[in-house]
C-alpha cells in the first residue's frame, strides 16, 4: 500500500493500492475496501485512481459516488486466523 498524501488534512484515508482494474483504499481505522471496474464502473474507478495519486479529494469522492460500492472489505485491525 502507498500512503495517501491527504493534502486537505480532512481525510479518513491512510493508504491505497492501484491495480489495472481495481483500487484498494485503506482507512485510518485499518479497514480496506476493494473497488473494481465491475463495482463502480470504469469512469468512477479511473477518477478514484487519479484522486488517490493527487492525494486530495478521494474521501469526499467515495462518500458521494461510491460509498457502498466496494466489492470486498478487509479489516487489518483483526489478528489473522492461524
């Protein structure tokens, strides 16, 4: 994961990972959401990638456009099963 710049200092996002057809977004509580072309659409996914790289506006964009459109939710705060 790459640290999110958070230029506006108001974001709940701490890190992200960009793939060809997805973006993983990690929030400050450790929860990671996976967004894909299939879950948000190609146009929205591209915009999310651009905002992540800019380090500003991604949190707001997710709140307005993709809030519950993630495919999978991971919780990095929980210990892994052994």
